[in-house]
C-alpha cells in the first residue's frame, strides 16, 4: 500500500518565546494529503494491507462527528479500492447539518451509521460481524499494532537523526509508540497527552513497544481542560504562532503540543543546545468545527 504524496518538509522555525540556544523544526505531515493528513495515513497503511491479505473488501471503523480518523479512512479506502463503513457516535443529524468532516467522508463514499453514545462506549464488545458480515474492523483512531508499525515510518520521511528531542501530540498513543520504536537510543521522545488524567496511556504505549526503543516520557499536564476543550488562550496562541511562522496548527492536537512546547521552553526544560523535532500530525480539517472568524487562517 503506497500513497503518492508530496515531499514532507522539515521546517525550522523561530518564535518570540523560543530560547536562542534551542533549535526547533516541524515535520509537516499535515502537507501529506488534504484529507488523509498527518499520522492517520501511517496508522491505516498496514491495517489496509492486512484487510487486503485477508481478502476483505469492506473496512469498518469508528469515530465522532469531527474525527480525523473517519475522514482519513474514507479517503484512503476510496484510493485503495475498499468500501468503507463509518460507525459514528451520536444521533444522526438532519442531512443539512452534517459536519464538514462527515460530509467529506460521505463524499468519499463512506457509508455512515449512527449509534447512541451509550452503544458507542460498548463498541468493542459489540458483534459487528453479525450486522456487517465480511468486513475488516479497524479500531477507533487506528489504535493497534499495525497502526504503530506504520507510524515507525514517520521519522524516515526526512533527515531526523540530528535531533535531541522529538515531541508529538498523543491521543490513543499509537503514533507515539511508533515514534519511540523508531527513534535513536540517544533521542528523547516526549508525548503530550491531549486527554485529562489519562495516566493509563503509559501502559497502552508500553504495550506497543519493541524490546529496543528510545527513552520516552508522556506529559499529562498540557491538555488545557481536557479533550477537545479549546480555551481562548489556546486560540490566541494558535493565531500568534501562525502569525510568527505561517504554520497552521489544529485545535485538538498540534495546537496543544506546540503550546506545551512553549511552556516547557519557559520552564527551561530543555538543556542549552537542544535540537527539538515537533511532529505536525495534521488534523487541520477539524478546525472547521469553529466559527469561521475564530482562527486567522
Ligand atoms: C489522531 C491524531 C493524533 C493522535 O494520535 P494517536 O496515535 O491516537 O496518539 C495526533 N494528532 C492529530 C492531528 C490526530 O488527528
């Protein structure tokens, strides 16, 4: 499963808050593809390959109304010739009030089915094969070993060996695990959790690691109120950062990662001379959940 994509730039940046003795660059996975953006393609790659090897033609997966994973799966399935079924959390909206994410997924041919929040919580225990026979199930967010394996390829997209630290936003921990598995032993990998109090994530990540992996840590204090919470200070930060660097960030993941990076710089977390690689995991389509004038880009 290969995807034709743009070369991935490694973009150095500076900012008013970046100490002069620290270098920083972003790996712009957001520029991979307009919808199969960022890390989601890497999480899907070996899942789709496994589905093909199993002789399946239909992919079933899960997500909310603004899910990056849903739209990426819809687009990747269309490109790879699979039929896609999306199990969507919450009641079906009137057709004219579909989120832009779901509209796009439907345009890519994804069949959408809505289930209550309660049923959504039980989705891992549900027998989906009796309702949708002959489908290959990809867990929510592409969270499995195949997903982590795909993410091991992220650091090969550009010359990344020279960095001392690698930062990445963390939801399910799949991307972080892939990066930890493929980073060098002298690189420190730092996950920024966007969930509040998700300390069990440490075990989840550990369960996806290979025997030889880079040192890592997961920081839990930078969720800014919890998943999908977007306080004014975050919005202001994202707008300022765009003004300084012309790099757009998303409100759920990469905005919080970059905000955490700023806080860590202000706390002198990084030794002088550190070279920091920040992974832009994409997700910009989710910014359309905001009113149009909130962000400046
Ligand atoms: C899904 C997503 C993440 C989280 O990735 P995990 O592998 O679930 O930790 C990070 N950034 C963006 C933009 C995402 O869409």
